[in-house]
C-alpha cells in the first residue's frame, strides 16, 4: 500500500464523481479492503482489468514489446498511467497512433526505470545491444511524441519534475499529491 496507489485511486474516484466511467488496469486484483483501511480510498472502478505479467514481472529484454501487446485495445477518452516512471510501455498499441485519446503520464517516483534512461540514449550502446535499444528508443520516442501532441506529462512534486527534466529533457507540469501524511504509521 503506497502513495502511487492512493494517487491512482483518488484520481479514479474524482473522475467517477464527475460522471466518467472508470476502468482500472492493474497488475493484479487490488485489495480494496486494505486500501480502504490504510488510505481511506474505496473502489472507484466500474471495471477492473487485471493483467498477469508472469515472466514480465522480472527484468526482461522483451518486456517493452510484450507489455504493449498484453494491454487490451481500449478506446477511452482519457488514459492515465500512474506507473509512468517505472513502466512507460503500459499503453495499448492502438493508442500510439490514435490521437482521439488524451494520454497522461504521471510520475510519482524520483527514479526512472532503465527503459527510460537507456532507451532514449540508444546511441550510447554498442553492437547487438545497440540494435535492441534502438528499437526500444523508437517506441519510447513515439510515446513521448504522442503525449506531447495530445496529452500531458505530470510529476507529483518539483523535485521529481526536475529529475524528469534532467533525464528525459522534458518538463512535466507539477500536480501535488493528495496524500495525508497522518494516514501513514512511521516506524523508525
């Protein structure tokens, strides 16, 4: 149970309150009893799509290509990724070229995955690895171009926005989270 889950569920709850139908795409079925108890967030979803990643949950060089194929083809009005920092490939393939859906990548974690760092710097690799990272780079650049065209990059705070700008060369808008620090029990 963490801040990313709270942010995602709070946004989903707000969208539902404004009349949107909400579908959650998750790596497994969320434990809403635990989330409600720990964070005070109830199930805001009309539909939950649980993905099973199996081997893809571990570092794997096929991950960027296979993840996009596992995400079901959806036609939402708005797609928000709350795992943008860790997995930039959780986006349906059809959305890479269909501009009718607004895409939002929300960065919560200060550390970006290697796919962002190495994928956008494919020229720094040698030999066969260079071919692989060039393919990853093309997908990432298309994701970034697609979001710049019809979407938004958001960071949870200025520190993360600064880190994203240094690493990716793009400046996300800052949207501070709604986490109530009193909800967490700190152990030191």
